[in-house]
């Protein structure tokens, strides 16, 4: 399973190389750092919380599908939207309550920009 994740990162890395080839190459360094940070976080979580690779891939696919496309990309719309835990409607993460049913939501994530 990690092979498929690694392949995804490699493809992203190759695309970044193509994009950065006209520039200073700083983008490749950022991609490499993100890959390293993600691997470290995965190993810590897997070790401490007994999380399986299957669970990781399932969550990756769930996040990927938030924009309606399983394409290995995350969009700003997908990051900023969640499904209401009560009624299932898509709502903005920054809302305190669901627009549709009024359910109180947990609040903002540290990863939302």
C-alpha cells in the first residue's frame, strides 16, 4: 500500500520538476521535505496508534473524493468543506453550526487556510 502512496508522491514530484525546471528548483526541495515529513508522521502514528496502511489509504481516498473526483489531488474547496455529521449536507468547515439542520460543529482545523 505504501508503494501506491510512494508512486503518487513520485508522480507529483516529477510534475513539480517539470514545473520548476524554468525556476530555481526550490519547489523540488519543498516537495522532498513534505514527503519526508509525511513519512515521519505516518511512522509515528502507525507505531503509537496501531493505524494500518489500509486505514490510511481509506482516509486518503475519502479526502480525495470530497471534491467529487478520485484524482490524487486535494482542492481548496474539498479542504474547506465537510459533511454535516447529522444531516450529511456539505457545509463550510469554518461554520459553527450546520446551515441546514443547526447541528453544532467542532470548529476550525489547524490545516484550513
